[in-house]
């Protein structure tokens, strides 16, 4: 019990010492079972760091280059919890010019998880109506962070991979019999799980 209390204390104190706002912006791109072309668009996230943990709100426009989507495009709004699982500091580079280059360089490996709401739907010429305009989804991911601390801030780049899971409703279709001419509603695309793989290339500022 004492060891657990000591561990919690270290995490809390460490988080307090390295707490502060953080911002990320960049590009997300990848593939999704629900889209016929690769996803591509800008992404922005703002949050708060507590030691090795970051809680943030994020937004991405997944259909930036695709005009064949439902009205308003396909956008994603969610929350993410990210955690450093390994962090390594390197030697000071450009130590002879501290006025131009920050001294502290570090590399981190992080993992993340979160949930989001996706708005809009990709469409094809054979699907005149989207299956739905709002879908909840969850995601898990991991990546590397290359930062160059300026003062007490982390400023640098992140490259991460994220797997997003969302439920897809069945898409109704119409089937007609040639002999009788009768038509009936069928499930053209059955309900299932939509799996997307996204790569994020982000620049981050802050703690």
C-alpha cells in the first residue's frame, strides 16, 4: 500500500512540475473501408499536459480532397489521452550557438487512445445516399515524438499511426424479380465494423 501511495505521489508531482497547455497541427492521411480513395486532410488538437500524459480535444477534416461526400464533408471531432512510454534525451547539438538552437533534444515513444464522433459520409456513384451522417468511433495508436525543448516547452514533430473502429449500419437496397415485377427492400451492404488506418504527421507546441 505504501509503495502504491509513493507511486501515485511521484506521478502527481511529476505531472504538476511538467503541466501546461499543448497544441498540435498537421496532416492526417490513410485508408478506410468506407472510402474509395485515400483519406487526406488537416488536423488540429489542443490539450493539457500532466507530466507524461496529455489530454486533448482534436478535429480532422478527412475529405479535404474528395468532393464525392455528403453535405459538409467528412469531419471528425474527438478526445484523446496520450502517454509517453519511453523518453530519451540526447546530447546537446549546436552547443556553440545557443542563441540560435535550443540545447535539449529528446525522442519519445507514445501510445494513445480515445473516442470521437465522425460527421458525414463518403459516397460513390452507386450509392446516392449515405448510410448515416454521424457515427461514434474509438481509436488506438502509437508513434514517435522528436522534440527540441525551447525553455520549458516541447516544440517538435510527431509521426503516429492510428487504428479507428466504428460501427456501420446496413445499407438498404431494392431487389426486383423480372417475372413478377415485384420489388422488395434488401440489405445491399450488411452492418459491420468499419476499420480505418490513419497516419498523422503533426507539429506540436507547448509543454
